[in-house]
């Protein structure tokens, strides 16, 4: 009996240990360092990195002499990045003098430092396109020196480049609420390190980082890179995290205790649903409070010819229903564009999109800019179209008539956008959301033609009216489409944004 008790007591500590620890091989940790502007703060952060067991520092720009001296004294290995993010073929095929000078200055500085062991060409480029490498390779060859430092680039997939020798890839692994429990980390001889990239919702949690380490444990000899801002914030929030990092870099069998935390589950944005409910609330209120609108809406779709006659006989004299419909449509179309953007573009893809098109980031580098852009564009185009039709029609002396004819068909988009938002909230496929939003955008552009056809009923010269309205409008649309097709850099930026996970 005593023997059994002894065995049971021996197993208790073992079972308790297995419940909160995992075993890893000794790891090499690197940090992508956001160098502070103040020298003393930079030196203090380097000391912190050293105490945490960090052995590799990746810099995006060259620090000053005192910081370099601290780096060398602490024995850090340095990866010198050129700081080029989201490049496309056009970036290197048609580089401006500022980019060339920046590359030459950084490369020259890195190559003079003995602690620099690799040069980072770029991060998150259009690596799947041969034209990208054809434009980059000549520039990369100019950076070769007697030291023959290897090149590296950061990306989300491994890419074999036959025309580039002595290089490796730092593979970034996006960790989101939907992928945290099913991470897949590829193994390839081209991979020289792994970068931890948690989503904004997971940045305050330790569990995702532990799972990331588990997935990369089979490649324990390759370094793990983490962002310096994330590292320093986690050290402050979780005091034991510093000791965990130290054991990871110094011990073969590292213990990784976890705090009590609940990793958030995947969830969709509630903003489109709020917009949907508010807009449909205003539709219900408008329908209930306006007998004229209540009678006209069904008459437009069921007795269209008679509705148009009512308009020309000025049966509807108030422009308010048209203004309300245009604004309601703008909000719903903006919400539909918003959900489409977040469905087809990852957060990194959104950053890449606004990096190349910063003038469109009216609300910042986030998907809310897509909503704002669609909303503003919808309102401007709608009122500009109504004014255009009004000025081109000599027989109509009331703007309300044209505004009503233009605004009423927009209500079809209420159904399309509502369906798209509902499907998004229910977790439907991205394809269905994109199709419905595309149809809504197409109908929005075609509304001008519908209104022009209705307005010809009272036109003295149909040919002249069409020459003033639909023909120029068609030419503008064709010209805009042609301009977009010819904008190679724009198309490359969009293509790159779509490929980033």
C-alpha cells in the first residue's frame, strides 16, 4: 500500500507540470526594432533586449554612432533593412532619385558595420510576379560588396528566385482569432526565420504567441522575430513574460506558464449592422410619416408610366423624399463597400492599399475609409447627376422633378445592399458579398441612364437631350475605365493588397 502511495505522490507533480508547461528546444529570438528618437531611450531598450535574451536586432534605419556602439558592446547580430515596404514592379522599374539615394545611404552604412550580417531588400512585395524580380535584381546586384552579405526579405510565402543568390526569407505568420487554433507554418530551406504577426485583437494575449512557438518548434534552429513595441508592452503587462523569454533562449527544456486569459473568438464588425438598422429605421419612419412617399413608392414600380406623368404634372412638389432616398442609399452603399473591403482585404492588405494610395485614407489606414469614400462619392455623384440632367432638360423648370426621377430607382439598391450586409453578418462566402456589392455599384452607375430615359418623355428634342446627357456620361465612364486600366502602378498596388493575408 505504501508503495502505491509513493508512486501516486510521485505522479502528482508530474501531472501538474504537464498541465501548464510545454517543452521547446532552445530558441533564438530577434526583434524588429522601432528605434526611438531619443538616444537614451534607445540605449535603454537595447539593454532590455539583451537582458531578455534577444540576440538579433532588425533595424529599418541606421541609428546614430552612440547607439551603434551600444549594439556592438552588447554583441547583437544586426539585420539591416532598407525599409522598403509593399513594393511593386513599378517601385524598382521606375525608382525616383529619393528612393535610390535612400537605398544607397542605408546600404553603405550597413556594409561598414561588422555587426550587420544581412541586408533586407524589402517587406511584403509582389514576389509572385516575374516582372517584380526583373526590376529588382539589377538594383540588388549593385549592393554586392566584398563582404558578400546575404539578402533577405519579409513575406508570407516562400519564393524561389533563380536570378538571386545567397538570400533567405523571413516568413511572416499572421495570427488572427480565426487562425490561432489552426496555425500552419511551412518548412522550407529558403526560410531563415519566422515573424510573429498577431492581429490587433490578439496583441494583448500570450497564448497565441505560445501556440506560434509550438508550430515553429520543429524549426527551432531558425530565429523568431517579434515587434519591439509588442515585446515591451507585453513585458509591462505580464511581468513573468520576461522570465519566459529568458528561459526560451537559454534552456533546452523551457517552461512557458500562461496567465488566465480567454482568447477572443472571431467576430464580424457590427458597424454595417448598425448602419443597416438605422437606415431601415429611417425608411420605416419616412414611409409612415409621408403619405406622398407611401403612395409613390409602389406606383413607381407597378405603374411606372403613370408615375412619370405625375412627376411632370408636378404631383410631387417636395424635394425632401429624393434627398432622403439619396442619403439612405449612400449609407447603405458605403456599408456594403465596407464589408466587401474587409472581406477581400486583410489588415495588412488594407495597409498596403493605403500605403500606395494615401490620398484615399480619409479616415486613416483602416476599412472605415472605404465606407467614408463610398458614402461621400455616392452623395456627390447623385447630386451632380441630378443637376446635370436638370440643366440639360429645357422643358423642366423644377429641380424636384429631375431629383425624383433620379432618386427613385436607387431604392432597388436597398435590397441588394441589405442582402449583402445580412449575408456578411451570417458568415456567408466572400464571393456572394462581392457579387451583390458589385451589382449595387453597377446599378448606381446605371441610374443616370434610367433617369435620362424617363426624362425624355417631356423632352422637345430627344436626340439633343441625349447628346447633352447620356453620351457625355458614357464617354466619362469609358474614359475613367480606360484610365484605370492604363494605370499600371495602381493595378499593381491593388493586386498586391489582394494577395497579402
